[in-house]
């Protein structure tokens, strides 16, 4: 069974540019999470979806970050415009009904 | 919680020895706990979990101990191998609120 798929794996952009990350969760998992992970730290939740509904986006910086999961499967996380401090790893995870979360490999973002 | 930043706690063990990684959690209402292993360049990987109505659970070469009195979780790895070298995160989950909080992580270094 395929795990959580993320793309791209790496992204280098200049500040003020937009960037988007894509996630395909494990088949059948209705809960999808986007996390931010800074170097040497644990993942920090940005947003959680139950099917197509964002049920917890309290930690998402809504002035520049947005996310969508239109059909309740794949999801996209966008940053516009990116800032230097956004350099981090963006992890996607999925679970069945809020159970154990399984993570993708992450997208490593470097903002120059 | 307070982040460790770049200065992750590090545990260095000799190959074949047993390892014990500790974690203090914060929410007394957390009712589910998970240990994740994260290798360089990869997303966190599920190792073992435990529910709050248990105080011990064993897997293959790994044991998780839960002490709710002092809000402490530990991961024991038997006969540590070089492939166990990674950063280990504990996660506490309050299933009622779908809240998952990750600890700062401990870096395990296995000497051959």
C-alpha cells in the first residue's frame, strides 16, 4: 500500500514569490494534516481536514498561507508571498478518523 | 511548549546496548501516545503507541512505558542497532479534541 505522497520534495524560491505543496494521503484516510517542522523541532500543526472540511486551522497564518482539499482526498498548501522565515519542512500526514497519523516525506522549502 | 531548537537532547549508545528515551508530556487529558522515529530527510515514522489505560506496551525490540502520575513516557529499544540512529519524537493526543502535540525530540546516535 502506498504511503502519503508529497511533492515537490525540495523547493528553492526567492522571498515574496508564491509556492505550493501537494499531498496525496493514504487511500481511505479521511483526516489530513499539514505540519510545519523547523530544524531540530517537532512538527507543529498548521491545519487539519476532516474530509473536505478544515476543522482546525487555528495555527495557520492566514495572511499568507492557504490550503484546500476540494474533493476530500488530495490537498494543496500555498504560501503567498513567501518570507525568509518560512524556510522549513512542510509535512503532510493522514489518518483514519483521527487515529494514528502516517507522515509523508515532507517538502523542504528554502526561501532566499 | 518550549522548543529545544538546534540543541536537541542527544543519546549516544554502543551498538547492542539498550536505549531509553524519555519524554514529558503536558496535558493530563491526553489519552493516547505515540512514539515516532524520524531519519534524516524523511517524515516521522510510527513506531509504537499506547493508550492511557495502559502503563506498558511491547513491540518488536521496543517497549513504551507510561507513567500518568508524573506525565512521563519512555521508549526502550533493546539491542540498539546502527539503523536505530534517528531523532525520536513522542506525541500526545487528546482524542476528544483531536489535539496532537509533539515533543521536541531526542537524537539517538548508535556507535558501531
